[in-house]
C-alpha cells in the first residue's frame, strides 16, 4: 500500500489517468437511524438482512464502531470533516447551518483526481460543495413521491419510494454520469430507516405474522439516572398513535396527526387506497379493543418493530442492487464498499425509541466494509473506531494528504490486519441539542473499552459512571460509590485530556 500511496501522490501532480483509474473507488452507503440490533450479521433475533450480510461475509464487521454526536445532522458534519462538533460547528438539528467553506473529504478527493457524487439525505441545511454531481432531499425528505433539490437549484418531485429512487439516481450516475477514466467516490445516503417508518406499499404485509421479543430493559425505571427520567422518547408515553403507530381515524386529533396526514397526502389516490385498505382493519381492531397500560405499550412496540423492519427490507433490497451493479460492471474488485448509519437507535431498550444519549445503543453504530484488492483481511474488527475516522481513511486510501486539523485517524492499518500498539484507548462524545425534541439533556463523556463516564449539564449538573463489562445495559450508575471513586477520577482526567485535544470547551466539569 505504500507503493500505491506513492503512485497516487505522483498522479496528483502529473495527471496520469492510468494511475488514477487504478486507485480504489469508494461507495459509501449510509442510512439514518439504522442500528446493529436490526442487522442479522450482528443480531439474528429480529430480522434477516441478506444483502447487508453479504458485505460483512465478504469483508469486515466492526463490533466497536461509535459516533461522536448521536444526531443526524451533527453526525454527518463529523463524517464530512473528520472533526468533532466543537470544531465543525454543526451542533444540532435545531437551526444550525453547515459551513461548506470548511475542509471536507470530498473536496480533497477532487483535488487528487476523484469524481465525487452525493445522492439522498444530507440534512445540513445547505447545498453541498465538493461534489461533481449531487441530488439531495430537502431536510428530512419524504418516503412517498419525494422532492429532490438539484445542482441548478431547481426542485422536482419524483414518483415512487424514496429508497428505490436514491438507488436509481446513484446507479444512473455510476453508469452514465461520471468520467470513467477517473476513480470515484459516491455517497449514497438514505432516508431509511428514519421515523415515522412508512413502508414501500409492496411490503405492507411483511412481518405481520412476527412477534418481536421484548427487550429485557423495556420496563426500565431509570433509578439513579436523572436524565433518563426526564427524556421524552418512551414508547408507552411518547409514541404518537397516529404518526408513529398509524392507528388513525378521520377526525382523530393527536399531536402529530396533521403531519402524518401530510405525509400520506403525497401518495397518488390509487396508492393511498392501498395504504388505507391495509391499515383500516388494524385500526378498527385497535380502537375496538382499546388497549391500555402495559398492553398498549406492548402493542405500540410490536407496531413500531414491524414498520421499522418493513422499511429496512426495502433498504436491504437496494443495497443488493448496488452490490450487484458493482459486480456486473466489473467494479467490485477495486472498490471499497462501506455501509454504516449516522447513529444507532433504541428498539425498545429502556422502553425507548430514538437516539441522542451516550448510552451504548445510540452511541454504537453498525459498520461493515467490503475491501478492494490489496486488502486481504476478513472477519471481525474489535478496535474502537469512530465516525470521524471515515474522512482520513478515504483520503489515505486515495493517496491524498490527511489534514492535521482532522480529529479522526485512518482505519487503513486495521483494514490491512495490523494491530497498532498505539491505537486509541478512549473515545470522546458530546451531545448539544437541548431543550428540543425528546428532551435529552446536554452531555459529554468518555468511553474506554470497559468504562464510561458521562457529564450532564445545562439543566442540573451530574455525572454517570458505568462498568460496561458487568453492566452492559447501563442500568446501574456507580458514580459516587466509594469503591469506584478512583476509577471515576481517572476517567475525569482522561475526559479533560480529550476535551483539550479536540478544543471542546462547552459545559463544565
């Protein structure tokens, strides 16, 4: 790979197209709110994802991949810049606008001769730069007949299901839109599997005969965890009967029923009739039985899981389409395929949906890779990696210089099968969006291989400390217990070191 890097660097100055074409292509597929619990290469309890599993079986599965800020826009900003939120200055989805004048990895790939493309969900409230081609969803985007923003600033509604359309546009660029004399990097970024989980109509009946296992922590009482007690993402209490569960009758008024109706209003009349016919029987039965308490909570959970799984099924299909195209076009051997999500998600753990917390389910993200020629490693990678590492990885793979300002580190040594002695032993995390949807308090923290220290602030200030080996579900806050005082203090020192390293100053310690 040193020879490859040298050839790539020479290519950047001599414009030798043959060397450029030999450099690995990058296909970066990312979804929204997809979690490892809902991938069969990680967890076989809930769903089967055969096409995602193809990537893991042919390549690498990372079991300790994490995000730096578990929220859609901030996570994407971390990925593009290779920097924590404190340095890229996109902190939350509530009013922030990403500054595209700053350094991003697609711009640096262009500088060394790569063609770059972005299709799908950007969610940074600004039109992208650094791409030879892009078409993006406005904001969150829509599942049905979605609107796209084009490079000329125009907008157009595309008929169909958003996951299919994003894939169609990506494959069209790969086949007909790019300069085939150059290596490429395409970011295929899906809306799926984001709330409110509206399935492709052809999959409405999928998973209806499945009863999903209820997580052991579903009835968590949040003892000793103040922020967990204050959140508003509890399935039993906070999931909307119309918007989330879709048990809607004309005339019903819920907090989000109007938004739900607007989403369905995007359907053509004949498609709306198919949708309504499916849900009518379920809705009538629900209101006739009128479940309450624990029965209602379990009903909501099952509906949530089924809809999420249906949306995921379309996503897995479309990942398969991309893999098949790369093989049929002869591109698979020299292409790095990366699949990940912008963060993890709660599938009933702690009784929750959504993300945001530094707890494991949302800080963790799935990460699988199919490697290009020259990388022989296969199997499981256990080292701790973070989404700020994608940018330096892609740049080093392309033979581009990695800017010193980037906080992430290249994963190429791990892809080669090396075991670097100086690999990171701790990770930094910072969540900023509060008060806001779901009311998760601001917090930052440090995670090591075994322990986690979190500092909540801004509306009361307090710590949480967990032993992940003995308490992987993070039910028992050990902070303040005498026998853990020295350990907690050592993590405070490490947290302070990381904050200084990354230039993070918000909040107190």
